[in-house]
């Protein structure tokens, strides 16, 4: 696993690593600082370096850390590199042992590829009275400006989170 720090508010869109052979099974788990993880499994398409596009983008906030963990049968690592290694960022877990690779001047071959988070929320009525049978609707868009259809989204009101699902037009409704 490798610990990164986001530069800006970004979306993790892909992960890169090295495989010793094709058809190697792997599992990628991303742990943003907010604790909501995302896991994707697959099989390598070839031996060598591979960029794996994620089926779902994972949001990370500027200056916050996130961890990318890859589970597979091989350990791609670089030894004796001129890379500036930061202690505690590149960890290997084997059976019952956890080891910081950077202590031996090694680093795991894991890259996280991000894109700028261009998502936005379009809304009309932002005020309503509790139990008034009124509602707030918001249309959600992804980072490319496309409507988010039939997707779980969140409304955060007074530090309380409400999970809702957008409809076929990208609109989610929060009833009062």
C-alpha cells in the first residue's frame, strides 16, 4: 500500500502498478481520509506496467492523505532508486508481518492518477420549513458535466448527511 497526499480537490480516476505476468488477479482498495473506501478487482492484461482505470472515481480533498492498497501475488517494488522516499508511505503486508519498505530504500510501484474535480450541483430552492411537505431538489453532474443518473448522492444539512438517489434526469429530492 502507498500513502499519498492530494494536492487539490481531486478525483482518483486510475491506479498504476507493475505485473510480472498477464492474467494476474488483483484487488485495488482506495482509502480516502474520510474513511469511505472503494475496492475494484480485476485481472492484468499484460506483463509490465499497467494503468487500471477505476469504474468509479474516488474524491479526495486538498492536503488530505489517502492510501492505495493493491493485493496480488507479486510485490512490485523499486530498489536503490534516486527517488526521495518519505518514511511510512510505502508499506507491505505479508502474512502476519507489516514492513515499511522505505526503511530499506525500497518503494512499492503504485501510482494514483487524478483529475480535477469539476463536479457541481445545480439547485433552485435552498430554504424550506421542517415538516412543511416542501422539498429541495438538486441536479447532480459529474466531473465532465454529464448528469449523474440513478446515482447515490448526499445532501448535507446542518452537519447531518442524507443519502438519496438521483432519477433519470440527474435530480435528487430531499423532503423536509
